[in-house]
C-alpha cells in the first residue's frame, strides 16, 4: 500500500513540475527602438525598460490583427524598427523578435511586420496605433 501511495505522490509532484514549466511564458525584458528615415539612415532613438511601459506595449501588440498573407505594404521604408527581447529562463539566451512599423495615423492604417522566423503582417487600429506611436516618439 505504501508503494502505491509513494507512486501516486511522485506522479503528482512530477506533473506539478511539468505543468509549472509549461506554464512559464516569455518575459519581455526590453525593447530597442530605431527610427528609420526615408533615405535609409537609422537613428537609435531609445530603449524601453520600464515594466509598466513594457506591459502597455505588449497589450497594444495583442490588439494587432495578424494576417498569414502579407498585406499590401508599399515598398517604402518603415518608420520604426523595434527589437523585442524575451526571456523565459535567466539561464537561457533571450529570444529576439523584430518588428518593422509603418505609421499612417491619418488613415488609421498602421501596419506591422513581425519577423520571428516567419514574416507576418498585421494591422493596428488607429486608437492603439496612436498610443504605440507615442511610446516610440517620446525621444523626439
């Protein structure tokens, strides 16, 4: 009887550890932002590291309507490039996700291109696009 009890306790603890590890999500540590000019020159405009700002920007990205097919993005240069640094475990290297962002706040058609092994395009509604634009323009 004791062997069966120990067996079930061991299984229960093992499943608890596995579910805890699976439940861990990547933590956004920082965002490096670059402004890209039409002629192709790039300015490092800042780094977002404040926890509240990172949460707000993550929320804004959750509002993006991602498309599997590429959107009709003209060949113009994006306004901003942002590199998001995610980390699941402090003993593991960070995972980087690159975003290219074209702001068109007048028409409300802000387009993002996410590069995470595969290029994915998305549209951010005007309300959220203005907030994201304000985060990236804080250094002007």
